[in-house]
C-alpha cells in the first residue's frame, strides 16, 4: 500500500540499516533530483513505521526540509524490516561494500539464526562461505549453551526449500584443550555441509585465479559506474524506453558478474 507519511513518524533504526554508513555524496545527489526517486519501503506493526529500504532517500528528504514522504507500506515489525533490507539493498542503489555485506549477513543471522548458510546467502546476495565465516565469528563470541545434551534435540536449520535439517552442536574452544579432537560425524543432510565447508587457501599472487578476480572486480565496478552514469544523463531521460533498456543492460552485466565464482 502506498501512503504519504509524516517523516517524523518513521523510525530510522540503525539495527535495520544494513550499510555500514550513509554516503553524503549520494544523499546530495538524491536531494537534487528527489522528485524522480521511488518511494521508500516501511513496515507497520500497528504502532511503529519501521524504515526498511530508503535510508539515503529519507536523509535527502530531510535535507530538502520535506515534512512528508511517499512510502510503500507493508505489514510487519522490526524483524520483517531487517529481512527486507538485507534483500532490497543487494538489488539496487549504491553498491554494497565488503563491510556492508558482512553487516547484512550479521543482521539476518541475529533475527533468523535457524536459516541455513545457503538460504541467507541467497537472500542477501552474498557467498555462502562468507555467511559461514560470519556465523562462526558470532558463535565464538556468543557460544550456544546446551543443557542436558544427552537428551535434548540437536539444533535445526531451515534451508531454502523450507525444510529443517539437523546440525551438530558447536562446542566451546576450551573443550579441545581437555579432550582430544574427535573425528567429525558425517551427516546425510545436504545443508550441514554448507555450515562446515572449509574455505580453500588463497591462490598465489599473479596466478590466473588472481587475474580473474581482478577482471571480475573491474567489470563489476565499470558496470556499476555505467548504471549511475546512465541514470544521471538528462538527455536519455527524454527517451524513457532507451533509458530503461540501457539500465537493464548494465544491471544484467552487474548481475552476471555477481554470479561468477569468487
């Protein structure tokens, strides 16, 4: 549902923002061409309007001293806003940095810890090894306390197919100093492998893989620059059909390169 809402009634929560910080240059650009920007996305739980997607746009609105802003309003609260933000910020706007991606993964893990690595990676548009690494860091800081481990059920994770899979319980590092490390128990559940998959050691510098990664980064960077350049060209705005085709072309290039292996 599309509504025009008083900006002061919209809750701008840093926990929902998946980007490490806002970009002043982007805010200034948006403020100059604000009327052409799409509505922001908010979730309403009956009491609070939670900003989910549009942190730069609402900052631009405030810069222009606007009192209200057009919003796409969905039912839900802070959790729904966080999950939506993690997915929305990967599909448009300013390109996600490495810190942005880690923050996005961390935000999803905090509200949906039972999701599998692949499900989170697909939702946030990142690689599943990154999700596994962030999950491991989070569990190291906040280890899972298991009571009556001989009788309790093993924790489960929900895959992209919506099914639940059992996963082994992580033990604190101190346990390894007291008892010898036991061999890992193999599981037939496919999602378990996502959690414990080891990251291969980095390739030597100047290798073909290193050259490929540089090419991948360069193509993504230029595709992203072309998207912004095309969107800023006033001449092309006179021909909406051409404008949309060019944007679709460079966005498809960006998406294609995102699909290349890391």
